[in-house]
C-alpha cells in the first residue's frame, strides 16, 4: 500500500518562490547581455573617433592624411567594402614623395604611414584595422556624386551599434544625413531624404557605416 503522506508536492508558495528566483536569474542574464552590448557599441564608437583623431594627429605633423600619397587632400584608398584581412602594416618609407607624388589606391599605405609616424605598432596594427565585431575599420576616400570625401569606414556592425554611434555623433537617428551615414544603398552617402535606419530588419542586422570625419556632402 502506498504511503500518500510521503508524496508531498510543492505548495503554491514554494512554486511562486521558484518562479521568482528564475525570473531574477533571467533578468540578470538579459541585463548583463544588454550591458555587454552597450559596452561593445561604445567601443566601436570610441575606435572610430580614435582612428579619426589618429589621422588628424598625422595631418598636424605632415600636412596631409596618411594614405594620401599624392597629397591632394584625399586618402587614395576608396574601397568601402574591404575586409579586415585586407590590411597589413609593413616597413618602408612614407608613401608621399614630393618630387614625384603619385596616388596609391591600395589599403596598406595608410597603415604603413601610421606605423612610420609611430601612431600604431606592429603588435596592434591588426587590432586597429578591425572593430570588436570583427568587421573592417579603416579610412577611405570614396567619390560621392563626383566629389571625393575622407571617411572612416566600419563594416558589418549590428544596427543597434550603428544607431548608438549615429545618436552620439549626430544627435539624431538618420542613416542618410549628418556625419554618420549608411554606406548601402549608396544614395544615403550623398544625403537627402531623412532615413531612420529602415534597412534594419532587426537590431542585429549587419550594416556598413561611414563617418565623415573631415567634411561631408550637404
């Protein structure tokens, strides 16, 4: 015969306590993930601003931006879709030769010149060339409606990061105006009708952004 007194189940109070504990644990996990995401977003923001500051430091010393090998005011590398593996820092002279200035539309001169100016080192060159989400981070001089502009490119960042950076630098969320703009579609780089990051299907959707740290289209 079964002793029913030994089969005592949980009371409603005990079940409620367990559910509360589970809720607290889940809340802590979600809050922790939110803090991590915010920290990563701020890291990308600081990396973009830091790289721009590095370029201005170089400009103050030499009167041009690194990678502007013909000294025409525009960084020669114009590619907006590069990968982190594209970039390397190599030894060698500064790319600008005043007796024979010539553009060099390759990714390496900017890193080579930053290395020569001791603004980066061999040990951190690869880290400088990518952000915390492992997308490429670099400077470029693309042509937009026939005019070239110097930009800092951050490739493959989640939409929530793009929005954090846009809000921090421009004070509003607009993918097509201000100093922070979405690279694709290309008409957003040129500016125009306000666009509230409509390409972001979710906050984790990856986008490429450009930071017009020098000057920008109207």
